[in-house]
């Protein structure tokens, strides 16, 4: 096979695949976790959120655009 033909085939395969095996969305990630793992992640998120609020780095009660 010619080198250019191989390159074209590889590019076509890459375009066709796209993100098929790539990053997963949040819903898919959460569906793969057990309820206990989801609970642990939620608790960690809350602790992080409140730690930011105590430092003053987070605008508690404000919405985007304000």
C-alpha cells in the first residue's frame, strides 16, 4: 500500500470513530457508581463547596450573571 493511502484510511477511521470511545458524560459516570460511591462524592462536593464559602472564594446565594 502507498503511504498516502494508509494516511487517508487512518484519518477516515479517526473521523468515523470521533468520540465514540472518549469521555463519558456525568449521567453515564453516575450510573456506573454504586449508591454508596455517589453518596461519598456528594459529601465531598458539599465539604469542598462550604470550605470555599468559608474562605470567601465562593459567592454563596448569588446566581450567574450577578
